[in-house]
């Protein structure tokens, strides 16, 4: 395995991704997610990815806004859809997920959904990283935090 700085998304992403049409009901989407045992589905309109629905969207948005489960899933999807290419580094994905406060990031190459990377995937990668990789990632994170507060930027 190469070091954590150079591991690409394509090396660690989950390649099996479920997508649903934006007109599918909230209930049908939830059943599909349960059957497939996944925490997220990509929402499509005219074969173009336009959003994502996570298990958190189902639990929080439906309850908080009292959406009927017969309404289209488009009502509760998170949009705009943030995504990443499979040839990007895991570090870039982690940065994007941190900045956007998201835990699931679709991987899209040439307009096609080819996978998904999650916070769990990144944690699993960290669990098998060597000490040097951990130190490098730590210093990268600290430098990024201090850059945000630097008077020289």
C-alpha cells in the first residue's frame, strides 16, 4: 500500500451505489435503503445526479418538517450535490467532507456515479496507516486550521 497522502479515492471507495429517481416517494426510498443496508442513495433527474438522501435526512428532515412519506424524495434530499473524482487523493476528500460537514461523498467521473466514500472509509484507512502517515495528516490538519486564522492570508 502506498502512503496515505497518495491513496486515491478509487482505491478505498465503495463501488456499489444505489441511485433513485427524484420522483420516488420517501417511503419507497427508505425501504430500498433498508433492503440494501445502505446509509445513502444518490437522487437522479434525467440520469443526472442532483442530490443525496442519507439515513440522517430520513430521520431528521421527515420528523422535523412532518413530511408525508408519500411525498417525492426530492423534498428531503441534500442539494447541491458535492462530489469528487476517483483519481483525487483521500486527503482532498477528507478536507472537502470536513469543510462541508458531510459524511458521505459521491464519486463521479465524467458525469457518472462510480462510487461513494464515507467518513467510515477514511477512519478505516487511518486505522491501518503507519505512524508517519498519521503524523503527516495531523500536521496538515493543524496547518489548515491556523491558515484560517492567519492575519497574512
